[in-house]
């Protein structure tokens, strides 16, 4: 598979990029070089290699949900730069 100038123009249009003819030629060459490099992976013998999603075996570390008492509102609002009616007061973002 190879990338053509038409492919680069299509992607540039989708990304709303205005490319000069020189840039189109440069990106066509660069993308084709990337594809050639990726094609080298087809030369590898992957027989007997299990598909993986990550190189390391990972497990989700989850704790059990436990009902417990929440912080008192007074303690929570100690960190608030400003508060009003037991709520954080923030500057308006709309005019």
C-alpha cells in the first residue's frame, strides 16, 4: 500500500489544513516511508505468539464499595476560597 498526493489532500481537507504543493509532496514521501517501515513487521514470525493488549500483565486494583460517613460540610468548606449557603462560590463564567 502506498499513499498518493490525493490521499494527503483528502486528509488535509478533513483536518482543515491548507497545504502547499511542496508540503503535499513532503508529507506523501514521509507517510510512504512510515508505511514501508511498518511493512517490516510482516516479516516477523509471529506463529505461536499470543495476541496481547499490553506488554505487561496488569490487573485492575479495585476496593470494595463501603458505606461510610462523609466529611462534615464545615470541614469541606475550609478549603473553599469563597462559600455561600454551605456551597463553594465560584466566579460567574457567563455574562
